[in-house]
């Protein structure tokens, strides 16, 4: 389940029905951000979520998400190995963007 949305111009256009998801993939403005930390007028996404024991929270940049979608994130017993495998797969698939992943398993 996604907790936030992409704050890019093309993602906004897809949500508004102006562009299709397919058109957004190769749009020249796909990396133009509409929100970013550090801006004076940033609007924060604040969400309250209750996690059950054993559930995992994954924070990932589009460098991972764009190349290895969540439905491919197999979660082994060792969370560190799982994250390393996802990053390695993103690199194999041509990852040239920032690939950052933080994951936490709740107890």
C-alpha cells in the first residue's frame, strides 16, 4: 500500500487525467518536481498509520520504485538482504537515478 504520492509534474498530470501513465514514463518533464524538502512553501504529507507486529515499512526513492515496482519486492526473513537485492536489481535494470531505500520491520 502506498502512503504518499509522487510530487512531480507528470504524476500530477496523470492524477488529473491529462496524461496517461504510459505517456508519463517518457515525458521530458518527468523529473520536474512540484514539491521538495527545503522549499519555503512545501506542503508536507502527514499520514498516521498503525503497524502490526511483523509488518514492514519501506521508504524508497523513484530510483528503486521506477525500476523494481513494489509487487516485485519479495521480503525474505532478512530485511537487509531483501533491500540489497532490490537495489542490485534496480542497478541491473539500468538504474542511473538515486536509488535509496530504508526499511524497518515493526515488532
